[in-house]
């Protein structure tokens, strides 16, 4: 228990950021469910709309109606990030933040899939598939992690 408390104290900034992003994801999706689903799209410019979509698939329309499979994939991603935490820490703070973003996004979309049977998407740039805050976290985290893994060599020092 002492190890867990020490880990939480060491990573409190990351945990707070994850909590804020999860809250932002939840609140924005609830707003989309309550407002956009009833009122229709909000046009904020030629290329930026807020448009309610119930996504039963993955990115770019793949695996439509594959909610069960995607729940398993999200659980595997979450499990892998947690299991690999110490190894990711060897790549530095950049990789840790990337992992936190991926984990946060996966948790946000997993909640939707389990509670609603679909993911609420609403950010629509008209030239890209409609997405949400959790999707943005996963995407930014994955790109950041890729950069970290390519640019840094792992150290033997563990910051876990």
C-alpha cells in the first residue's frame, strides 16, 4: 500500500491531468447527448461543426456494430499501458505523458461503449471523421509515444 501511495504522490500531476481530461470528455459527451442530439448540428464555420454521432465502430468507419470486439480491444490497450508502465518510464517523461493520454482516452471511450453501447462523437471538421475528446487524447498520445520511442533510447533508470 505504501508503494501505491508513493506512486500516486510522485505522479499526482499526471493523475490530475487525466482526471480533468476524463471529466472534460464526460461533460462534453453529456452535452452532446442532451443538446446536439435534440437540437441538431451547430455550425461554427465552414469547416468546424458540432455534430452528434453515435459511433458503434472504430476510427474512419471501421468495424461498425463491432462494439463487443472494441470493448475487448480497449480493455487490452488499458491493460497493456498499465502493464508496460515501468518500461515506458525508461523512455522519459514524454512517454509517460503519452501513456497517460492513451489510457485516459481509452477509459473515456470504454465508458461510453459499456454504458451506452456506442461512443458519442461530436467534433466535426468536415474533412475528418467526427471525433471526441477521448479520441483526441488517444491520437495525440499515440503520436507522442511514437515520437518518444523513436527519438529516445531507454535508460536503465526507472521513474515508475
